[in-house]
C-alpha cells in the first residue's frame, strides 16, 4: 500500500444545523491559518433548550432522552471528525523529490542539470522551499486552486492547524466517552482468526524419515481461516492513513514561521501525540497497533535529526514495549521463570506414565471425548545380538511434564496465531529504518541521548523477544549497506559466540554495551581455543568429506591432539600454541633446596563469557583478577592444591600472577586463600602424590570408572563415543601437564623427573579408553536412526568417526535437540511379546502437528530427553558431558547467560535458547541466514565480508544432509564473491596495460 496515496474517504452526512447552533469555536486554534477552512464546531453535551422538561411523573423517559442526546452528540462529532479528516486528505501536498526529478526531464539539455539540482535543493529545504503544490482534488478546497504551473512557498501551518483540531476533537471524545472512532461502540473487541499452515520444511536440508514413526511423513491441513477477518473501523482507518500521509509528506518540513507557541518541529511533536493517543485507546488491538506502528516507521527518514531521540523514546514506550509484552503473554515468555516449579508435584504420576509407556501398556483416550481405540501392534524382529539390561536402559526422562513445559517457537514459525505475526512484524522494518537513517556512530560532538535511547530500545527487544536475531538477520540480508553494517555490529555484540569473531579486518563498534565505562565482558578479537582431536584419515573416494587440517602457525597437517578456536575455526598444533594471553612460563625453587630452580609452563585459553545483563570480565578477590579459562596442561589449584579436572572451563586464571583455582575454592572463606603475589611459590604448589592424583581423578569420573566391560558394551554407539572422547582428551591434558612441568607427580615424597623421560603410569582412565576403542572398532554397538542417517549420508566409518570433534555432526545434534520429539519416535526397549496392544498413531495429523518446527527456547530437561529419544543417549552422565560440550562451543546458551550449564540449579528452572539457526534446521529463519551471507559477500566492506564468511563456515558448512538447492545457492554465492574479488584485482592491471599500450602506439 502506498501510504502517500489518498484512501477512499468516509461518507460524510450533512451536519444537523439545529445541533450545529449549539456548537462553540473552542476547537479552532487562533494561531493557525486554517480556522477559516474547517468549521470551528464544538459539540454541546448540555440538554437542548427546545426539549420540554420531564415531569417527575415520568421518570422512565428521562434516561431515554439522555441517551438520545448522547447519541446525537456522538453522531455529530463523528461527522465533524470525518470533515476534519476529509480536509486533511484534501490538503495541499508538497512536491516530492522524485516528482521534481520527473519534471526536469522535459527541459532543454542546456539547463537540465541545473534545473534538477535546483528542484532537489528545494525539495529538501526544511524551511523555505520553492515547490509546486500538489492538490489531490480541487473540489474539496474552499478557495480556488492556482494554475498547475504556479509555484509558491510551501508551509506546514495549515496541516498543523488541522492536526491540532484533530487532536482536540479526539481528546474531547475520550473525555465524553463517545468512541467516535468505532463503527459501533457496543461491539466486542475484534476476534482474530488462527491461521494454520504446513509444518516448516527447510529447502536447505534433505528429507530424512528416520525420526518419523514408521517412516511416514506428517500430513497437515492446508492453510485456512478458522474465523472472521478483522476489519478496522472506517474512521479509524482513515485517521491512520492520514497520519501515515502526513508523516511521509509534511513532516519533511518544519514550521515556516516558528514562534514560542509553535516551534519549528511542532508538527512532528503533534504527530507523535496523536499517534500515542491512538495507540493508548487501541492498545489491546494488535491489528490497529500494527497499522499505527507501520505508519510511524517512516518518521525516522522524514523527521529532523534532532527529533530522533524523542522518536526512539516514542517507539520504546508507546509501541514496542506494549507489542512485546502482548507477544510475551501469548508465547509465555514471562512465564518461563515464574512457572518453572509448577510441575514438581506431578513427578509421581509422570514416572508412572512413562513406565507404562515402556511396557507398552497404553490406555489413553485419543480425543477429548474419552473414546479409546485399541490396535494390534506387531513389534519388528529384534536383532539377535545379546542385550544386557542395566540401569542405563531404564532411563528416566528429566521432563516432569513434557506437555506442560514451557517451550517457545520463533515468531516466524508457521501455524501460529495471526496476532503473533501482526505484533512481531513491526520489529524488523523498524530496526532497518533506524539503522539506515539514524546516526548511531559514537562521535565526540554527537548527541549521546540518541545512542543511549537506541540501546534502551535494543535491550528491550533482545530481552523480551527470544528470536530477535531473526529480525536482525532480515536487516542484514535485505537492506542497504549502512543498515547491514550496523546490524552486523549488533549481531557480533549480542550473540558473539554464535557469530564468532573477526580476525583480519577492523571490529565493529559495540552498540549493545552499557553506557557506563568499564571492562567489557567480551573482547571481539580474542581467541577461545579448546582441545580438539583431528582425524588421521586422509581423503579417499570412500570418504570424500575428509580433508587435511593444516596448522595456522607451521602450515603442517595436524593429526591427533591439537587446539581449535571455536569462534573463528583457527587450528594449531599443541606445540605451536604460543598465544600471548594463553602461555605462561613460571620459575620456582624446590621446597627442600631453594638453590635448585625448576620451570613450569602453563598453556590455556581465556573463556569468552558472552554478554550477560551485568557481566564482568574479571572476578576480583584477594587481589586477584580471575577469569574462566580452558586448561590444556593439568595443574593444581592454588587454594586446595588439588588437580583441576575436566576438559573445558576447569577453573579460574589470575591475569596477574597466572595461577589457577577452583571456582568453589574461591567462594569458600578459608585462611589458605593467598593474596595475589603475596607468597613465594615453591615446589609444594606443583607436586602431587601419584595416589592422590589417581584418587581425585576417580572421584571426578566416578560414574564412568565404575562401569564394567559388560556394562560398557551394553551402551549405544553415541554413548561410547562421548565417553571415549572425554577420557581421551583428559589423558592428553594429563600428559601435557606432566611433560611441561605444570604438575609434578611424586611417589612416596620423591619427585619424579618432570622432563618427560618418565611417562605417566596407566590407571583406570586408560583402561576405559582401551575398552571404548575395542567396542568402537568392533562395530557391534547399537546406532540410532538419526546418527545412522548422518554417517551414511557422509560415508563415515564408525571406527574413524568422533562425534564430539566433528563440527557438522555437532550442528546436526544441535538441530535434533531443539526439535520436538514424541515418545513413539524410538522403541523403549525390547518387548517380551511380538503381539502387544497399543494405541495407533493418529492419522491424518491435525494442524497442531506444525510441531515439527524447532523451538527457540526450551527447558534444559527437553535437551536431555531429546538426546535420549533421538540419539539413544540414556546415561545421564553421558548426556551431561555432551550438553556441556555443546554449551561451551556456543551452540546454545542459557537464558540467564550463565557460563556454566550445570551449576547446581534445579533443571526445571533452567531454560536454554538457540541464537542463530544452522543450515540443517527445519526453520524458516534459515532463509534469512542464507540471505544474510549473500548480502555480506556482495558488500565491499571488508569487515562485513569477513562476518559473512564466518556465518558461512560456522553455520552453513555443507555436509551429506545438505540439499542440492542449498549447495547450488551457496556455491553460486561463493563464486560470485570470488569473481568480484578477481575483478577488483584485475581492474588496476587492465588500466595499467591499456595505458602502456596507448603510449607505445
């Protein structure tokens, strides 16, 4: 809809002259020049003098006359409102910039350029513009219209006077409770239909049926309308249309003759007042709110820069806050934390329910009427491989009540309420317009209130709308360079772990950081390395995916243990790692002989903790400045002098003295907590007895070490792969710590040679690693359907596949755990009888099965149960290891932005979100991600291009499950970028060659 085109006007009945005699002229402003054009009428609500007074004997007729008087006043006020709107619709309009350009085409060539510049100069002049006035219809004006070619000075005074009368008329109607904007005030609020559509099917991922029960595809109804369409009242629709037209046309100019009662931006301020009035009176109507919001969005391009701060405040307080609160109530965002404990009392009933489901004793009704259907279910022939029963095969889901747990989908997901789409559709266009026309670059002479108010608005959107990243991706993919660059700055600041960090070009300005000065919780150029295992299998026709990994430092291939940055995929050998913030050499004397000096080398990487609401980069205590770190060499805690076990985020590192400590040890107030650099370290802080080392390791991994070989071989392939990867990584960290002297293992008080000649003795850790390797190479473990699909599509062998160290596999797992699941997707153990009674699958599936669309916010229990249902990970220990690994890689995050996934909180109170989609997600937001990558690679800005490559490598890296459409589109995008870069490089050479040829000739 072209907002500048006049809409059909309301039918204006003739005003009753008898009633008009009682009107006064208080609505007209004496300072406006339009009081001669618009009747200055004010409706009198006092009883008319010509109506006979009611006698006391007829008390029942008095309310009837009062109602008639009120209705008559309301009718006449509606006529007056229609008349004012008609005058606004027929007002004189300034000549647009493009209209000025069109008129210059007919002029002679000798003065064509000068006429164009003069017309454009006049069109954008805010105060005195020599412009031709456009009049939509001469019949509506009270005076003669000048000839078409006549030019005069355009003024917004007439529009200001009409808008002032409109504001006063609306105010009086509210004071008298007339509801003049409604067609029928007795009608109930509009009812919105619920649109239903097909489940989201992503064209970027090949269709796989393994997760569907029985290999069948879900069927859903076609999009339909279950209810009545909404209809905006005629006068209100006309009022919104006039508001949009004034914003687009008249608000480009200021008051021609400003005065104390009418400042230069008086019309713009009046427009904000009228819009805020309409929003307040229709705040519970999402259709009206959406229309008013879209009418006001162009104000960022037409209002003067000094009005941008007030305009941002208007959108924050009057538009977006109410929209997001209503949207949060519909989706249940506000109930995520408050209702987390509502399901605790249902645990007994739920456990009984799941036990019955595992034994296939089901007697639930299929519909609300309670009618049950019994079907004969024939189990498939079971594999003859012996099956060992243990506690892991009888796992208990963490979800106390899966159906009642709060789970949020994206506002772009299909088959949602029309209200959701109306409310959420405002965010992306508003952000695009703000980022395009509002100057947000911090400058010494710039106004700080604009940036401050924009940060407030941005924080409001990010904190209340979980899928705000989708709106930012829309701006990146479909708008101009200026908006794209600023939107990428927002992505990198708000979701740094999901986007990654740029290492070549200049980082963006942080538009999300708090206004107060202080250390930022996120350093955009800092690496975050983690231990990684690189496959030693070379590329072959049977395994085309495998490729060589070259070290960034020495350019040699990496096989086995190495380090990888999760934010930019930079990889290095462990021996080549020499990061300035992650390598520390420490010299210390022996406790028994201070003359003997020894060396200890620490290798670690600081952990980027993201951007919580009140994040701090360092934890200051006892003079130390601690921050989380990933340790690559085993070391001892400075407080308790025990090893820091684990494979990631093992403890805290002091940036001053470079010592390490457990997080729990810092929280405890013990006298052993030393202050920073207060003690002279000796060998006692580095030595540990072998028995103590083995004991603490067995305590940390007690639930894994107590497994026997028979219990271990009963686990699934996925469970054994996670255990093997964790134990292998821990063994590498121990060996590196002993080799570099960060920990010295002693026997009976005698220090061993820490130079690496003596190897670490084997214990239970190495035994579990050997058992896992034997089982993985034997290729007899049960494999889930989902993992079988992935390995078959990518031609992977079980013996050479490590799912914890395959980035595309982790992307696939992340797509699984954020998707809905049903209990029928996998069998709950073997059945004793081939024939059993169970409920048949409901067919066809109703529109509610749009549940195939992934979630954006889910409880932590859902993630754990999705691993059990989709990947056959029934062990809670293995599930914790895998989820912690995914969380540390930034594939999902806690809603409260806590850096630790399992921190002792109740799992029903912990909610997780998934910032930015992956290419394998069955989500409509994948299209926005691909469009964002295409837009970035077509941009000339180096920083924008680098972020586009980061998104391509970290979010859209292809694998065997990628569809042909996605491969073609991504390939085309990359090739166009390469050709554009080559063209830029060849242009100087071409020009130089042409010049030399010309000189030679």
